[in-house]
C-alpha cells in the first residue's frame, strides 16, 4: 500500500476548546454558518473533532470544534481529553470557552494550563453573560488567566464580532485555496468498525474508537493525500432502524449521516464481514442509491471472518446477491481496519469508481449502442402499439444518467429500464455505478 499523508496547506487552524456544555458547538455553528456540530443541552454531545473552512472579511481559516474537556472518569471523557491535548499541537490558534454563569472552576484552570503549554495564541470567551450589568462580575475570576476576556452570549450573537476580529488579525493576507478532491463518506450500522477504518486510512487518531456502539455522533471531515490525489473523508454516526432511535442525540446523528451522504461523491457502506449484510444494510444501500451516489461495500473485520471460515469471501458474496438483489453488481472490498489490510485496494477502487461516475460518451457512439441493444428484447407495448425509441442522450449528471426519447414514454416498464441499464453497464464497463434512465416523449414531428 502506498503511503498516505495528511495534506498540509497555509490555511490557519483555529480550535475551540472548553468544558462540556459551555457553548462550543453553538459558536462553531455560528462562525461556520452551518448546523454541522450537534447542539443539545446535554454534556458530552460533541465527541469528535469537527473541521469546517470559514471565509470572513476576505480571509480564510479552518475552524475546529472539539469534545468537551473534563476530569470525569467515564470512558468518553478520558478519550476526549487525550484527543484534544494531542490535537492542539497541530493548530495555530485556540479559543477557550467558559461558562460565565458557573464562574471559573478548577477544570477551566486545567484547560487554560493545557493551552498555555502549547505556546499558541489564545482568546478566552466567557459565554452565557446575557445582561450588561453582570459582565464585570462574571469576568472577574477570569482576569487571572487573560488580560482581556471577552464577555459573550452566543445565542444573542454577542461577542461574535470581537472573536472574528481577533482571529482575522492573526491571519496573513495571502492563503492557498483548498481543493477537497474526491469526497467520500463512511456509513453503516453501529459498531461495524467505521471509525477504526477511518483511523486506519488516515493513520492518526482523528476519530474516537471504542467498543461501545454509537460512539460517533457528528459527521467529521478529514482531508488527506494518497497517490498524489486529494481525498476528503467523512466519518458518520452508525445508522440504526428508526424504531430503535430512542435517544435524541442518535436521532440527530442519523440526519447528519444522511447529510454526509448528500455531500459525498462516493459512499463506503461498511458491513461486518463476520455477520454479513442484513436487511438494515439493504435499506441503507437503497438510501444511498436514492441520493444517486457512487457506492462501494466494505466488508470490514475480514481477519475475524477468515478465522471462522476459509471460504468467508464466497459466503459474503452469496449474501450480497441475496440481500442486495436490486443492485447485485456493487463493488466489494474486504478490509481489516485493525490489521491495516485492504486499504490500498479500497482507495484504488474509490478512484476507479469515481472515474466511472465521470463517464461521458458521444451521442453518436451512444446511439450506435442503443439501437443494437433494443433489438435484443421485445419493445414494450402501449395498448396495441409498440413503444418506438428515437434516440438516447446523456445528461450532465454524475453518476451517469440518460434520457430515452420515445413515442409512449409512460409505457416503458421498470423491467425494460433495468434491461437497458444492464446493457449500458455491460457495454461501457460501468459495473458498480448507479445508472438512471429517464423516458420522455419524442420531439419528432407528428408524435
């Protein structure tokens, strides 16, 4: 496998840190103009590192939302603390958010100490100060660690302008514009190894990995370079059936997974190679195809599957044919995130699939194929009349989509469309790509 490196550029990185539930994700969403970071009045909702580019006042920077840093002894809190401390070494500026209502507490002191040790410039924001009369009292305890703490009320947009002014004052004028390259998301049921696969691809502990199903809440973007090409990876929360989404955070996360799919060119549907595909995996695949995205099945934990049966690949492919009968030619790559196996093949397959998604053919060549194809099967019938096709044209959509012009387009059955799609895939070697054919009434005179 070729070496994978995180892409470097001149865009400054600004990290937001602080205790849980002090308003970090609210600030992130306001500054980025998105709703990417989950906001909920519940400590510990943000568990991963979120990165989003921001352009303001002619300057650009990457804003980073981090999990809340706390001394709590639970597993997530320990992982988040270690993750944030490690990540701060790679940023250029730090914004510390504190809760003005709670005052300055020992955990705030620890966070300021951690940030000061990095030697990076930092700004201290004291949030939730809604009344002007309370400003000086609320900020009094914070002057020990900052000459100029900023009083804020993020929900009222108070302190936002001062924050942006501080950030942009430290950013140089000339910056390199970023290219996101091939964007792909990683989706699947909980606990199939999505974050482990992300970490294996990136080679760093960017996403939290734990044995607890449902660790990932947010969709997280990571940019890297492989074989001279730029990729942007989006790791997402596990998708459960709606009836099992009892927790509010999990419901929000499901929507974010769907949003991540729509932002992607390619989707990797991760399935446990030991358990094999299930009805829920089939529903996730249908959702991906409805959004008309390229897709690859990643059979993860192949090392464990091999221990159970030497013929695990044949068994898995048989299950694919049975559960995914509506898209049987989907590409499958076997990986072991824990052993780092199959990653090169996976990234190469992503590139190959994207090339097929960008497929273009001339109208002349397309119709030479089309008229040969329609001779191979009886034409559909509209009452007593045969459907007559006039020509086929390709749209500008990706993956490829086509329009067939006919005298009776409504009479073209789904089975006949599938026949034409299969002929297209076979002739132009477009296996594994979700192709669509639309039928429209011909513009021919007299029709």
